[in-house]
């Protein structure tokens, strides 16, 4: 199950980057996983939960993972036509030759969010009126 090792690397990359930008703890990560990447999104999510539940440093205990699938796109160099392969099969539907993969093999960290500065506790707004405009 190489998704576990992949998730480990992803978290390492994100948390290192977030630390440099003072955006710890990380509470949201969005990944783009190509349909031809030989990666099971379910396994990635499972690995993410394991790392989160084991209190990985830099990762919020309530962190969420979003996975977007990217459609595979293959070009047949004989027919010169592009097609979206079914079930990860890259054979041309017309001539049956393996095509050249144009898209769908990537694993990309598209977005992450983190940091403490977005507290939206409704109780925090209950105490108001302590600040008066200066002068007058
Ligand atoms: Zn073809």
C-alpha cells in the first residue's frame, strides 16, 4: 500500500511549507489525483486519517482532506485522436494501440489552509463596546 508512504511525503511537504509561512497547524489539504496515477483515493484518505489520529505534529486534529479526481487524457499517435481511457486502460478505442498519456498521471497538492488566525467563535463577539474612538 504505497498510498501510506505517499501521504507521509505529502504531509511532510505541506507541513514544512506551512511552518515557513507560519500557517500551522494545517487544517485543510486539497489534492488532485489523476485517474491514471495508480493511486487509490480511498487509501489516501485512510492514511490521512491514521496520521491525523496519531497526532502528527503540525497537523490539526480536525484537519480535513479533499481529493479531486483528474480525468485521464490519452493521445493516440496513429489515429491522432485524444480520448479519455476507461478503467485506467490507455489502449486506443479505435486501433487498440497504447497511446501517449497527456493528463491524469499526476498527484498534486493543489491547496492547503492552516494557521490560528481565523477563530470564528460566536461567543467571542459577545463582549463589545470596550473600544471607543479616540478624540472628540
Ligand atoms: Zn488509435
